[in-house]
């Protein structure tokens, strides 16, 4: 059976937007032409793929089963066209989790300081963009709008894990941020257990911040305060003005100069924040492997992936992933496009 990729693209776009009008606009078609393409595909497959309701569209069970493979087929077709044209273009990489300054890690790869080894001689041009959060990244990867993304990957924000690949590329120690009026602000170092009598300040809704939730659960931090994410300056001001609160922040992240706030290293154990690269193997950019290998080389020289379970703490799912090291060889294998099944 030979599929018409124009019909497949019409179905995938409609399934993603859940709206005939929006899908037609995205594809530059009339709604009538879009409907005809999907109807012909359904006739060819012998089953209905979409349920049409009052303004809403939902994939049928057969449509859901067809959707993942259909995306991979489209990605493979797009990659084939790019290969013939030799026009893969720049590597499009989005970052998310902006409060914790994710772009500084990629900047060490793309624009390393003069005193550090340069592993980027063979990298293609990279276009950095900003994404709102992990679900937005997942959607953009599946639509082919970006080639990769960098930030914190966690299961609750990754509903389509079977279609995407990700590797931890940096494990960053985390400090406690305290206002000067906090009872522990004078300490040179703190253990996570020392913070049990304090309230953990979440810089956004707690359900969106899995790292802080896992930390609170594992170390018995019962008090919580949720704030609105208005940037690092606002967060530090909240800490300064609320003496019994603390929050966690990656140790190397750049912080605004707000008087009255201290950063205190955590030990016994040292919490580690896992940064990952995520991509769609079915549509891997031909130069993605070079970026992964540059990250692996930087991780080796900067010791970014050191994790000692007796000394360090990671959420359980991160600890599982940290056991698969990102080596240059593994990076090359990981970035190979997945076969179409």
C-alpha cells in the first residue's frame, strides 16, 4: 500500500491542532480540500481516523495508533528532501527553564571562554530559541519546528517519551538561597536535613517544578510557599522579605545583585540538577551528532557528569538515567535517526 504523504500530512496536522480550520490555515488549504485529503486516506486505510464533533476533532483509536508512525514517515520524507538538496540548514535548539539560566551551558559549547578547550570546530550554525516549558518543546519537536532542546526533562512533562530521545548532559550542584534574616543564613555549608524547619519557596506552581517537589518529599520539607515566576530578581526579593523561606538554585547560574540574600552550598548529600538535551530520532538533524559529541567532550573536561550515589542526591528517575553516560561514541549512536517501523 502506497501512502500519499500530502494526505498523511493533512491528517497529522489536523490531529495536532484538533481543528479543521487551523489545520487548513497551517497547510495553506481550504477546509474542503483538507477534508477530501483525509477522507481519501481513511478510504485507503479502510478505517476512520478522526471523529468530527461540534467544532472539535479527536483521533479515533485507529487514528491514535496511526499518528506516531505517520509523524515518523513525514519526518523521514522531509529528511530525504533535505539530504538531496544538501540543505539541512542551521541546528535549531530551544532552551527552557529560563529562571535557571540554561543558555549558559550551551554558550560554553557554542562560544567557549578563551582559556577553555574548544570542541566546536565542526559544529554547524546553531539558532537558539526560547520555549515556555517542556510540553511546548515536545510539541515543537514532534511538529518539526526545532531540531533539539535543552533544559530539565522529567516524566510528568513528557507524555510522548516513546517518540523522543533525551540524554543528561550536565549534573549541576545546587545551592540553597536564603535571606540574611533566615536563622541559617550565617552557615558556610548546610545539609538538606538542616532545612526541615524552613519553608521551601517555589518560584511557580509546585506541580510544574518536579525537582523542588522531589527534594521536599525526600528530605521532609513540609512547609511550602508558591510564588509567581517573575524572574530571578523577584524571587530573591521574596526570599529577602520572607525570613523563614529558602529556595534552591543551580550553583553556577547567574543571579542578579540583590542585597540581603546569600547562596549557601549544600552537602551530605549534594543535590544535583540534571540538564538534558532532547530530540526526535525520527527527524534527527544530520549535524545533531556533532552537538552531542561536543557536549560529551565538554562534560568530560569539566566533569559535568560526575555522580556518586553515596555523596550526591538526584530524584530517582534522574539517578536511573545518570547511569547511562554520555560519551562521544554513545552521542554518535544516540543521534542516528530511528528506523521507520
